[in-house]
């Protein structure tokens, strides 16, 4: 059975964290069954993992050239794998694919987090006839599969039947709600060997292979994660599952624009990031003398924005009917999602930018986003944000939540050079607005203003009047107002000769 992921990308590009990859040089059923059990228990909600048989590990990385497996051993491996997986309690069957990699035969075993955890596996797969089998709970710690201690066993019991929301069956949906075109597009984009078979298989068959369909045989339904990525309108099932980007250039709300991005989660992310990149992010180029390259500074470095927004989508609870919001003002960009971080992350951790969660809210969303290369490995997002801001000469971000951890906001400050420009632009706009207001005065308003000015100054030339009214020149409207006031005998010229260079205006006595 083909996997919904590129095997080459899995091994070479490290799109899955090392802790979720277990390389085995040879077929060792006892060791491998323990790893299968550990990934199925998924104690940290990381989404299980992959066991790659036929590739040796060296310092946590695959060793090249690949050793591979003898072709005549593959049939035996498949039979024994099924036999020993049947001994896992409750029964757990991973997804297995035999592939050729760099000309060698290997076996890739995909072990998603199980729905019926906790799982036990036999301590020894080989035993004498009549000998009692001993079973233990196995878990994944760092890059090792180990027996759970007493405390960890209790933790597994607490997690029993507590499947992360994105990996649950959605009984309000139907299999046709999963769109074959979106599934095929995804498989093609990630380079999955499942793409070609998906063109002739039914949605149910492909969805089962991808583990986005679950439930009992008589009531097969999509999983939530399947609807989030492979339905055109996931907000029908998860209200307000969308991204809202609000650009607020003025505190009064004048000139504010709001964009709402809906659709599959990956499309929302791509579209909103494209909008921010094209319409929000600005660049300033400074040429330094005696330097070959100019210095480029951005109001918000794209890498920081991308990572922050992707993390907000990944860690949001889709049981809460609130969108991910991006609010942009001249001083900052705020990205908010609900709820806040897990309580395993302390307030001190937030201050020190040390956001390493021991358990993840969504274990499948992260996998899909990583396969699409929209996010990096777990716990790498914050370092990426900090590095991007530092390289851009920007201030550090601010992380904010409340005591109840009901929300999480990351504030990315605008680069100070753009803040200075924004202040200058604001002052210029204010001046223009005032000038605009003056230009928009009615004739009656101008007439009253002329009377007030002459009352204060006794006599004024037309040039002086224009200057005191803050006009750049004598306008037709001002000339009309002066003419009407003279006709109404409210003001008069001081000289009999109209074209006299000393001509001024005064109030009529």
C-alpha cells in the first residue's frame, strides 16, 4: 500500500522530525514491534511515526549508501509483521509500503497515533511453547522506544480514548464531503506514490489509505483533518475556521481594509500569506558607499510572519468558533488564535521565548502542513521568528496570553525605520487634510472668515487675507466671497483706484 507522503522527501529532506523516524538496518521483529507499539501510543500527540527498515542510522540520520534488504526476505517480513502486530493489544495494524530507494529494497512502516490507545506489545516475540507471554506499554522518548514506567503508564491511561480533535471521526459528515480533486492535488504536490493510484480509486479507498477516513466498517466517516484540508468549505463543519487580515492605518478606522480567507487550511494560509507579502510588507533599500550590495530592510520580515501565522493555524482549537486574526497598524502586527498555549509552557517560558510544548493540540494538521512545506519541524517556529527579526534589525516579538490561557497573541513590531516614516506620513496627511478642509469651505464660511479677520486686523490686502486663511493662492471661491461682501456693503476697498498697489480691504463703517 502506497503512503500519502514522498518516501524520498521523508528520508532525504527530513520533513518529519528525527524523533518520529526510526531507522533499522535489518529486520528485527522484536525491536520493530516495540517501536510500532510506541508510535501507536503517541504519548506526546506527535502523530505517531515512521520505521524505515533497510537503512542504517548514524548519529540520528540515515547512513548512505543505503544497505537495503534482500529481495527474498520481503515476503517473510510481511508475514511476520502481520503475525506480531496481531499480538499487540488492542490489535494495531500500521500501513506498510515496500519501495525501491536508490536501487535497494526497503520497507517503510507508517504508524499513526492509534485510536484505541494505550497499546501493549509482547516483551519477547520469540518464546518457548507453553511459556507465558509478558506484555508492556511502550512509548517514544527522544529517538528511542522504551518501556513506560509507572508514572508514564498512568499518563497513557489518562490519554485513553482522548484522541486529538483533528484526528477524530466527524459523524456529521459524509465521505462525498471529501473532494477527490483536492486529495489528488495534495498527493501530487507532496510527490506521494499514492497519487497515480488515486486517479482510479474511490475517495473512500484513497481516504482509508491516507487515514483521513475512520469509524466502524458499517459507518465509515471522514476524520476532521480530512474535512479541514479536502473540503472547499471547512467552516461548514468548523465555524469560523478562517483567517481574517485587518489593515488599520489610522486609529479612527479611516481607510481600514479587511480581508477574509476561507477554504481548505493550506489554501487559507497560502492566500493570506500572499496577500500580506504583496500588500502589507514593504521594503526599504539603502545603498552604502564602498559596499557591493545594498541593505534591504522590511517593515515585517516575511519569514517571521509566515512562521507566526502558520503556527497560529496549526495550534488553534477548531472546537472554538473563532478565526485566526491578523491586525496590522502602523506600529505592529498582531496575530491571535484561540486558545492560549498549553500550561506546560510557563509564563517565564513565554518571557524567555522558550515555547516547547510537551503535548500537541493537533497531531495531524502539523503533518499535512509540513508535507506541504508550510511549516518546519516542531519547536523550530520561535527560533525562526527570532532569527528573521534579528537579521532585519527589528525588535523582539511580544507573546501575550491571560491567566486562563484563553488566547495567544504574538506581536511583531514594525521595524523602527518604517515607524519613523509612518509618523512623517501621518503628519503630512494631517497637513493635507487641514488644507483639504480649507479648500472645501463654502462661500458663506469664507465670507464669515473674512469678516472675522478684518474685524481683528482692520485692514488687509488680498494677499494677506489668503495667507491668514492658509490658502496657497487667491482662489475663485475667495474672490467670489470678497465680491459678494463688497456688493452687500459689508467690506470696502481702502483706495479709490482699484488696481493700486497699496489696495487693501476693510470693514464698511
